């Protein structure tokens, strides 16, 4: 029997499949090699941007500049990108008192002082001002209305600036197609009510899905918010299949997003001819609780209705799922009364998050996981979790990958199989 493998944060784990199983697709990714330093990538990107003038031609020495940067929840190489940009601004004669760094927390908690120092470095923190966005602040300024979101209010540092620059990552996103672009503004520095309204109305709308950039209403409204906030320039990191920064692309947020999506899809996109009875996927590169739900998206997409997804999580941050995360599923299953799909649909229709007060991306992860569970059965494999934790998430459980495969093969002795070695990165391309 042929040996297959899944990617983990510490290497590969190998396994074999039963004799009666037929592999339809083993979606191994071939990482494009990284040939340039991040400094070289950023320099080229801001000097030769897409869809707009070079940043040097946009900046004046007396410009009041706000740089909106991803918070701690995103993989963006924030320190490297920001350090290079601040150095360039200094070369162009912009004094440090003309620059503000705004952390795009969206509906997340603020970053602590220690987290800011640890993320950006003491030298940078001493040189420029850092401010956490507060989505519930009464100081937010209205910039207009959107059909689903309603009135959009933006952080005053953005509204009152002469030049607005966003720094983020362009990675696959379950609703927006890809991250990056105008997401740094909305939800990054917007008001809670607009973010809630937008997410509830559009996260399960037709077209709002992984890698979908055409006719995606979730993305379209985010781009409208970016225009209302007058986002001038974005700098986005792109990643290869090893989750290394392979390129930096900069310029107009809409054109950066479109070009970056094409570049990312060219490396991470894998064509699947048909769904399988069983899909075996790793959680790589994710290990944090809610983020572990992301690999279920691609896996569910390539699994037939009523099929099985075996999710291998080599490690879970903190050694187990956090109690608030498990508690959210307890609440959801209690509310659902046996029909989690209906609960999600009702929540979105009424504009009421399942977990009131929680971050909207947390509610999004909860919603979409409940939808996955309405289509497939999930078996979690992890030595950091246990059967009780998995049950609270609506999953089955095995400690070892071989045991999960054996358990499924007893019920489905002649199964078709799709394998996603890097489940959090692969983008299924379906005919």
C-alpha cells in the first residue's frame, strides 16, 4: 500500500489507507521558493505599485499619515513591513510626529502594551505612536451608508489623515474570497454595529465563499467601505505553501486584492474532479482553537454530503481547546434544538449573532462550522484534545490517525478519498 502524508508545524505524519479505498486526489502543494528579502519585496512593491502612483509621489513631507496595521490575530510580518515603511517615510522628510500607527483590531480585544512591544519591537514603539482601534468608541466618524451594513463609522485617525496606508495579508478567506485589500478598513477600523450587520447579512450569501472574488457581495461591500474611508494605498503580503512570505504587492486596494488573489490561487489552487466519501486533512498551518475550523472549509467542499472528514490537528495552542470556545458551541447546540443549520440561517436573517458580544470572526467561525456539520461528519484526531472536548464541538474523536481511518473503514470499506496534506492552505478548484 502506498504511504501518504499530512503536513504539520513540526514535519510530516505518514499513514496508509485501507485496501478498499481509492484516492481521487492527493492535493500536495509545491511551494514556490522565496528568492528575495522582505525589504527588497516591499521596496519594489511601493516603487512599482498596481493601479496607482508610487507611494513617494503620494506622500508629502507635511502629510498627516495614518498606517493601519493588522493586529496580533493575523500572520502579517508586521514588524518587517512597518519598519521598512517608516524608514522610507523618514528618508522622504516625514517627521515622526506626522505618523500614527493604528492597530486594526476590528471587533477583537485591544493589543496589550507588552504585545505591541513584542510584535513591533521596542525601537519602533519608542519612535512612533501606536493606537488600538475601538469598534465601540463614541468618537468614530460616519463616512456613509452601505446597503447591508448600514451607517459606517471609521476611526478618526483615518478620517482626519491626509494619506491612509493599510498593511495586511492576502490569504484565503471563507467569506471574502481572500483577506487583504480593504478589509484593513472594514472590519479593521469600523464600528461594531456596521460590522455585525454586514457579517450577519452576507456571510452565507450566494457568492460569499472561499477564493470567490467575482460576484461576491461580502467582498463588494467591504470594497465600498474602503472607498468611503478613502483608503489610498495598501501593502499586502502573499504566502507560499510553506506559509513563507513569497511576495509583497502594493497599490490600489482593489487591484492589489485582485492581483494577489490570482497569484495566490496559482500556487494554492488544486483542481478536484468530484467529492469523495472520505477526506483526510491536516489543520496546518493552524493550531489556535477557532482557526482550526478553517481547514474544514476546503475539506467539506471536496466531500460528498453525508461523508466523513478526518481532521488531524498535530497540536492545539495551550494544549487543549479554550473553555470559552467550547462553551460557545454548548450554547449554539442548545439554541439549535437539533437543527444547527436553521440556527445559522435564523441568526443571519435576524442580524443577531449566536454569541452576543463575541468578535464577529469568532461568530463567523462558529456559524460556518455548524454549516459544515450539517453536511459531513467530522472526526478530530489530536493528542492535545480528548473525546469530551471533541463531542462538545460536534465532532467524533480518535487519538491516532490510524485509528480514525480504521474506524471509518469499518463503516465504509470501499470509499473514495481526497487527501489535503495542508488543509488550511489548499484552495479547492471545482469544475
